[in-house]
C-alpha cells in the first residue's frame, strides 16, 4: 500500500512539473496538483511520511 501511495504522489508531482514547462506554463494545474500532494500526505499514515533532519 505504501509503495502505491508513493507512486501516485510521484505521478502527481510529474504532472505538476510538466505544467511549468515553457510550452504549457499552466499555473492553475500546478496549484491543483500541489493541493493533491498535500492532501495525500495529510491522509498518509505517519510511517509513510518521513522527514529527513539533515
């Protein structure tokens, strides 16, 4: 389950990054995808979200 969630988040981030390309430049899509990532991280179990203290 955790691997599937990580894959989904990577896909959302990929779409967000592509929305910033010079050919597309879609800031609304970027904002939407960042909101989806935030929602996914908030809903994720604590063991899934790791914060690197380095």
